[in-house]
C-alpha cells in the first residue's frame, strides 16, 4: 500500500501556558523559527483565543488556542513537508510518536521559555530536511530497517536456505557507498 500525505497536523495538548504567553514570546523574539515576524494573528472569540504564526498558504504554520479544552499548540504541515513528516513517523512504533511529533514541532519553532521545556519534555528537533528524509541517527535507520527491510530480507534468506552470504555481500556493498551523512552518524557514536 502506498500513502502520500498532503496535510499532517501535529498537536501538543496541555501545558502551563496560554496563547498569550506564546504571542508575547514570539513578539519579544524569544523564539527560533523560520516564520517571518510579521506573519502572525490574534483572534479573540467567545469560545477562546487563538494565536497564529506563519501563513496558512506556507508549507508550515502554527496556531495556539484554548478553545474546546486544554491549550493546544498545533503545527500544520502541507505538501512535500507533510509527506516527509508522515514518512518519518512511519519509521517508528506508535509508542514513539509523541516524542517524534514534539521533534517535528521543534523543527518549526523553539521558544526560550520554561513552559516550552515542559511542553517538549526533553524532545530534540527532528532535523527533517526535504529532498528525501535525512535521518542523522542510527536509531532512525535501525527502525527503518526493522519496519521496512526486515520482511523482504527474511524472505530472501529463507529462499537461500538461511545462507548469510547475501547479507555479507550487501554489507560490503553498503560500506563502499557510504555518504557523508552515514559517516557523520557513525562518527557520532564511535567518538
């Protein structure tokens, strides 16, 4: 089955902050984001307030609101970015999604505030780059191998009567084709 997402919304609920706290930090420049500082909005209604960052026509934008329950920090991704986010999430088990989602939210913005640290729970940026999902960690590659390659490899090995020659040839071929990202990830764990 092939799936390509055209929109993926990443939402973090709860936390000890308000949409006003996010607005104040954004306007004070206490944030790292690629969003232009003049693309924001403040909407006050009887249901609650909403602070928006970025343009809804961009590949990423965010909104923070307190309607219908706890405060929600939500990043909307579209197009190639949405497809890449979904591809990345599919490499992990559902139990790991909350941390990955936080990492993708941190790709959009990182605030210099205590409430942000609590909301993010220690998650680090996903470091997603378009033009192919670049995974700079060996853990990401291991998850991808287990999820996507293991069934095909098991079938090939079974057809070879369990002979590991194919696997050893595949490893030698892979070493000969290391790219800078592979060398950098390997150097990080061997250092």
